[in-house]
């Protein structure tokens, strides 16, 4: 039997014993979000001035950036659960959020005096950012890993990394509604550190957990 035929047979065998991966991921997303949102509301909650902040350009761009990252990363999670290479429009779409962030950073450097750059980059909430995003991502990452175990990812490390990216992107959406630092300079430094840590953790977990 050829390798391709064997892979397809394994996938077909798994498919007869479980609902489609798409449905399982939908349930995982819902369950993970409920747990993450509950923890967020209990410990942090939205910022007190969120109604006014939603009318500002910096806050709106920050929220759009993390929403785009979460959406594009989650679309990849749906793909990496199957034994095929990640490619196509979904992979290219992953660059949209970083490109938008780079444009926002360039605009910030243009309009803000140079002596304010460091102040805005450091912000006031970096420690909370580095802690809250990974912690809120944990329920989502765990839920995605459970579903990926039932699939047949071509690479456990890649699938785990994508799951970590999607989980931390969704957690970043929650955290962005609390974070008082709206400057693209802050977002471009601290958010990627927090998200990158979860992505790396997902890759390491996936390498062990998602072997088949």
C-alpha cells in the first residue's frame, strides 16, 4: 500500500468514529472561550472607559489587529488537523494582522514626538499583558489539542504551534478590551511576546502529544 493510501485510510477510519473535525473545533472554540471569558471577567474585566475608548482610532486598530490574528489563525487550525501541508490563502491571510500592525507603528512614529516613543512602548500594563494572555489562552489551547489528537496532523509541532497562535490570538482579543495601552508601539512589543510564548508552548506540546 502506498503512503498516501495509508494516510487516507487512517483518516477515513478516524472519521467513522467521530464527528467531522470542523464540528469538533466549533465545540472546542465555544468551550474554551467560555472558560477564558469567565476567568477574564472574574479577574480583569473590560476597562472602565471602554465606551469612550471604542471611539478612538488607536483602540479600534488594536482590536481589529487581534481579531484578524485570531480569525486567520483559527482558520489554519481547521486545516492542520488533517494530514496535509498548510498552504493557500489561509496561510497568506496570516500576514494581514502583522502588516496592519507595522503600518500602525509607522503612523505612530510619524505623529508622536520622538521623546514619547519609549514611554508609549513601555506603557503601564506590560506585566499584566505578559501574564493574562497566556493564562487566558490555556483553556483554548487545551481544547484545540484535544480535537487535534482526534485528527491526523501532518506535523504535530506545526499543528501545536498553530493551535497556540489561535488560542493566544483569541485571548489577546479579550485582553485588548481591558488593556489601557492603545499605542501600536506597545502592541507591537508586548502582545507578540505573550502570543509567541503560547505559540512556542503549543509547538512543544504538539510535538509530544500529536504524534501518530
